[in-house]
């Protein structure tokens, strides 16, 4: 496996500005080739390959990395490893075939159908076969047994090579690989799920399917509404990073319900309910499901979806082996991200962060035309992309505002209404991590925030209410252990107290520097 390094800079940057954000978080990625953060030898590979898929994976490996768009393969639909002919198309080759090329394929197909029908007839009446046809018969028997002979002519299928398209997809993936891997890592999912767009769209951001699936991650409108924001104002299917978060939510739910990655990944094509029916019949024996399941609409695409993923993963892990001519990976994304706590119009966001509306619209392909023109607001909860270092600049302004506010604040705490403590979700947070930090139960967090087990994938910037028992009892001090990315503002916001009270309680000043591992006492939020 080719190992490359990745440099991730994650910082939780707190802004004391006009209240658009719910705990802004920055995830900046240094320029580097696509990164593989997991060492394949360091932990068990969860993406197992049943023996029955060996030929299928080899077939798709050839489709992706060997056969060009000028080649069309005639093969058996049920046994893809049984390749009859690789047709080299005549003339110039484009994205679509011309009439002469379609006729060329048709003639080859008809010739092979006639030959396979002749072998089937000889099997029935015992007539003699040529040496070549006897060898072909043996290939059929080796692939599927004697029963594979009679209908072989009807299983003929054509597949065009996509080497050029896959190669370009690899290059584009350099832009998104680190960001996608971070999303799956934060969701507690295998990072190699970042390879799925090779199968779905070849990393084309504006891909559209005949079934109405849209974007790099190919969500239909119905599925998009379930796992991300899709409405008249915003369609996050068109934003590769936002839709990757949606894919993480979907795949976490699919794996939670199906318990097997072969089933979960196949459900991306066939649906969770469809794969649940297959599991009910065959259990988690994925090899038998591919070979024997006869579910409605479980056709060639569904049977081969996981094999395609395994082949794409193998190629993407060793690109120099399959593309020795070299690749020009695109530079990784260097965007900042915020999550809106309330709806905001584009001109307000542009003014707040010192960027132009044109820049914001270009960086946020999910926005509809009315949002881009400022006629409709960006809804709350939507992830907004900003130019790199925008938040760092805004933080400098925020620090000055915070410093001025601190100087004007009375050291004596003012009377206020008791405020329920909240936690602002940051990169790497999960319910188990948050429950441990506040010495409470995961079930209590779910109940307090109306979460179901299927909602456990948290969104960066999301606010979680904390039960009263998560606060210290009478005379018991609550201690916060500083984590990377913490700032006094963010810690104070998490516990529902003012920055001034946090600083005073810990004998700190506005110039004090806090470091990971440092323990801070948290005063009661009265």
C-alpha cells in the first residue's frame, strides 16, 4: 500500500461577533497528495472480500484501470470474469459512440450470441463442437457449472472501459481526500469510505444520474432531505463536503442496521430495506447474497456495487501501480467552515467576514440562485465555506472586541436567570466522549436532546443541552481539561458562563495562554 503523509490543522476558533455561529470550527488542510491516515497493517481490514467476488473485483479493476474508453468488453452478466472479447472501437472516440461504432459492437455481440446458442444446442443434442467451442464450453462450466451453458447467450453484456475517467477522478480526489477522511474519522467510520465517489461519480461534483441522483455522492432528493439540507434555498447534494457529511450519516445508519460493510455499502445502491430483506434470507453471508438473492431490482448494478468499491479502493491505494505514467493530484481544499446558528443573508455574511459575495457564492455550490443574489437567507444549521484563514482574521478582530468587553465588565457577577449548561460540538466529539467529560450517561444526553440511537452522528457546531446532574453537586468543583483548539470563549460558552468569570476563577488574565491538558475550575452558572 502506498503511504502518504497528511497534515491536518484543526482549530476551534471562537468568535465574539454578531451571533451567526454556534461554535465555529476551522478544518484547514495543508497541501499534500491524497492522504491515507490509517496504516492498513495496523488494524483489521473491515472491507473483506468473499471468495465468490474475486473475479468480479478483477473485472472492475480492469474496467477502471486497464480498458480505455476506446474499448468495449463483451462479458457474461452473471460471471463478469468470463470475458469473451475486448472490442477496439474504430475511429475517433468521444464520450458518446457514433453510429458506426454502435454497429461495430452490435455485429460482435450478434456473432457471440450465435456461437453461444450453438454451444447450448450441442449440449442438448450431443452434436460435435469445434476445438475452440469446446474450450469455450469449458470456460462456461468452470465459471458456473453445466447449468451456465443453456442461457449464456442471453447473459451477454457490454461494458465500456473508463480508464481515462477513473484517472481524472483520482486527480480530482486529491482535492477532497483529506477532508472526506476527516469526516468519516470523526463519525467513527472507516476512512476508506472516502473512495466511494470513484464508483458513484468519478469525483464529478455536478454528476447527475438518470434516476435523479445528484452530485459527487449521488443522493436522490428524498435521501438528500433525510441526511442533509435539500430545499428551495440550499441543495447540499451539490457541495462535495456537505454531502460527504450526509454520506457519513447514511452509512453510519446503514451499518448500524445491517452490521456488515458489504451489506451497508451495497445499500448505497439498493437501499437499506432491500439489503435488510437479503440479510433476513441469507444472514450476513454476502457471497451467497451476491450469487443467490433474487430480490426485486437486485440486478447487475447492485450485485457488483461492493466489488466495484473494492476494486476502486485497491487502485486508489496504489495509484502508481495502475497509472505508472503519473498523476497530477489537485491541491487539497483549504477552506474554513462555519455552521450557522441562525439564518443569514449572503451580504451579511460577506460583510462580517470581509469577503465578497462573489467569493462566497463560488465557494458554496449548494446555494440556490435566490440565496446567491441575497433574495433568500442561508438557513440555520447549514455549513458555510469561507476562504482559508478568514476565521483566523475574524478571530483577531474578535479578540480585540473581547478584550474591550472584559475591561468594561464589573468583576462582581451580576444577577442573572439560571442558564442550563450546553456543550458546543467540536471536531472529534461523540456522545460517549461528551458523556464521559461531563460525568453523565449517553442515555441522559439522548433524552435531554431528543436524540435517538440513529441520531448519534453529531454536527460540528451543534449545541447539546446538559442535564442538571451533569453539573457539580453542592460543594463539588467542576473541572474542565483543556483540549487542543479550546479557547476561553469556547469553554465559557460550553458551560454557560461569562469569559470574565472563567478567567477570574482561574487567576487568569486576557493575556494568559491555556494549553492542552491544563485543568480549569468552572464556577457555577448562577
